[in-house]
C-alpha cells in the first residue's frame, strides 16, 4: 500500500472510532459538540504516558480510554442538566476548554506539541476500528441499545416502561468518552506527534456531521458517514480548491434530501437479505381491525 | 386493597390540579375515574405512576408506601400505566415495543409472554418487524395495552384508551378490558366515555376541578342524574341524588 493510501486508511479508522464515540451519545438523543476535547485528552494521555513515563502501548491505550471514560462520566452530570441547543453549547465549551488548557500547559508541550515515542501501525488501527464497529453493533442490538433507541424517541414513555433514563444517558457519555479516548490514543501513536491545534472546534463539528449525516438510527450511520466524509474530499482533490465548494454543497444537499441521515432503520430493513424475496405480509393478514 | 390513595395533592406551580383525592382499587376490581377535560384525571394517573411528584398525601400499593418511588420502581412492583394517546415508540418495530414493555423484567419468561401476546393479537404478529408507526389507531392501542401487560401488572391504569377510536373499536376495546378483568387483573380506568366505562367497572368516581365530587357503585352512578346531565348528554328529570332507573341513556356516551 502506498504511503498516501495508508494515511487515508489510518485517518479513516481513527475517524470511524471517533464517530462511534459521538454516535453512542447521539443515539440516545444527546448531541456532543466537544468530541475533539475528549479525543485530545485521550491523545495527550497516551502521549504523556508513552514519552514521559515510558509506558508501552499496551498500557497507554487502555489508560487513555479509562481517563476519557471517567471524564465522560463526570462531565455527563452537569451536561445532562441542559437540553437541546444548550447541551450543544455546553459540550462545545468543554472542547474549547480542553484545547485552550493544552495550548497553555507546559507539561504537555504547549503550542509546540508532544512527540510520541511508541509507534502503532495501520494494522492495529484497522483491527481496533473493526472491533469497535462490532461492539457498537452488538450494543445497539442489546437490551441497553433498545433503551437507548427508545430514549432517542421519547424520554417520558421510556420512563413509563421502566427505563432509568438518566442512568442510560450517563452510560452513553461514559462509553462515548472511552471510544473518543481510544481514537485519540491511536492517533497519537500512529502519527507520533500531537499538537493542541489539531483538536479544534472544526474537528468536533466534522465528527458530529459524520454522525448526523450518516444517521443516528442505526450503527450503519457513522460507518457510512465517516467513509463519505473521509473519502469525498480525497476524491474531489482533482478539482483543486473547488472541492471545498462541492463538499459544502454536498453537505447541504444531504441535509435537505435526508434530514434523518443517509442510513435509516427503514433503509436497513429494506436492504436486509431477509426481505429480498417479498416477505411483506399478504393483505389478508390485515384482518378486520381497520381504522 | 391493592391500591390505596389518601388525600393526594398534585400541583403544577400555582395550579392545584388534584385536591386531596382518596380512592382505592381492590384485587381484580375495575374502578373508573370520570370527568370532563381538565378535571385532573390525567394528573392523578401521572402522580400514581410517579411522573409528577405528589405535593401531599399518600399512595400505598400492595401495602407498601410508594409515594416517593420513581416510575421504574413502581413498575417493578407491577403497577403499569397505558398513557393517554397510546404513546407507542414509533421508530421501534412492533416487536421492539413489546420488548420495551418487558424492560423492567429480568425473568426468563419474556419470550413466552410475547408469544402469548401474538396469539391474542394476530394483527400485531403480522406486523412484528414493521415500525410501529404503520399501525392503525386500533392496533396502536392494542400494542400499548400489550406492552403494559408484558410488565406483568397487578394493577393496570389506562388513560382514556377509547380516545380517537371508532365506535366499533371502542366496543372491542372494552370487550378486551372486560376479559382482562375476568382474568383477574385490577384496572383503574380514566375515561370520558362514561357509559362504556361504567359497564366494565364495578365502582366509579367523578372528578371536577381536581376534586372527587361523586363516588359510588357503577349501577348507582349509571342512574345518577347529575352525572347523566353532565356527561351522558341528556337532561335528567328532577330527582334525588340517586334516582330510580329512568330511561336508559341511548346516545353514545360522549359529552
């Protein structure tokens, strides 16, 4: 594989794990616009443990995940007091705080950034992306996943059904934190260098767009969204700086044509092999119960 | 008594929606709460399920004080609510909606009970994997009741289940409630369809502006002039509080 292709595969894997981090909370109806902050904490934790404490990758990556999971857990309590656009603003403020802190902290290299000593190859990134994808699919098919989707639709009714809505939302923030930390740690170890400027608000916006444009109803959404957003700018590279215009138009068109995201549950069920041979129930099954 | 409510108050800010309401529901008994819009019936049920806090009074269920318990805790004690307007989760499939009904349970019998629901309602079985949004109004109500049944309730509370259903489906709905009653399920039924509600219930209460203004056996209420004048849509002859059987109300019970 050429260096160019390897670079794209690596960033695609990191973006995919990052997208799933945001997806898990978005699937429960919570919008996190501070994704870059979580990813930065994961990346810097791994970088610091690797370069300053001399820890191997087997220690740095799990510890980075535990750190961001803990921060996700703690931050969920104040954030879940807010709703809608205020939640978006609160998480955005968190992301800004993290990058501002890292930029001014001498421990983490300030504006110069940090060199990461241990290198992780693209093979591990691909493996991590596949495992994450599998786990998120499993999560969404589980009892917790059912509660997550139910909350996304209707919080009061989920409560009536016996779902502890707050506990589920705190859990999704914690899982999202862990996944964002994983993507950050992998980024640090693969590119061997971290700088605070990379984890800016634009990154948070992009990853939220991957998820919202891909669709929040099924775990296919972030997969399609991150493929689309990582590959489209590369494909459009031949068009020079016009690619930004085409990219922008494509985003607007997506939002107009499919406001619920590219992949919906309806689309998944229509494409599923079970339904290829006309399993639609016969009209007779409709019985007399009309109305 | 399975459910005992004493002096329950519900307030939304300055609005006093439920004022010192006391009621009780026994094992395998159907009790109906009647009243016009804004009488406080829905607020009463919401407080019983724990969606709004009680501002005063006590709720006892199966001998245990549940006044301060959360809705999931009450559900685990087998007190289930079928909310107003059905409130099924439209982006989940029919089957997933049923599984949500059993969410509070941790026993192994869920899939057997879900199969039991499909046997009872073949329409739901036929739409098992479709999004619940494709169901008709009647089917949605069946799904909402089935979902509550899967929580294995000892007492099921229903908030105006007949709302928006055609007369034929209303007939069928009350038939279902009657058979659930005969199977031994206790029911607290909030209704505006007074006539049908009093046919299935053994006792009833009438609420007005948050207060219980009338209470009695279903028979007595059916022949009560005040209730007849207010909700059964025909003028009553002047008489005492409980009059002898007059002309049976013939119109549809809607006020």
